[in-house]
């Protein structure tokens, strides 16, 4: 687990213990990823790679045509 992903993992581990969220999976929807700065993209890539068991990411990126 990455240190960057630890707060998300900790939060969702507590949330899924609530009765209304037992057995649920969470998605973070990120749109226009191409508009993030290089540093922001690095952070997001790290979060995606070290995603926990209770959540995942869906990324929207425009196709760049040359």
C-alpha cells in the first residue's frame, strides 16, 4: 500500500462497515485526465496502481488525434 493511498483505504475500510454499505464497491470517476498537470497525473497513477479492495478508479481521457 502506498502512503498516498492510505487515507483513502482507511476511510473506505470504515465506510464499508456501516450497514448501508456492507458489500459495496466504490468508484472514483476522474474525467479529463489529460488536463491534469504532470505532477497530478503521477499522483493519480500511483493511487490507481495501489487501489484498495473496496474501490477502483474510472478515468476519462480524450483521444488526441494528430
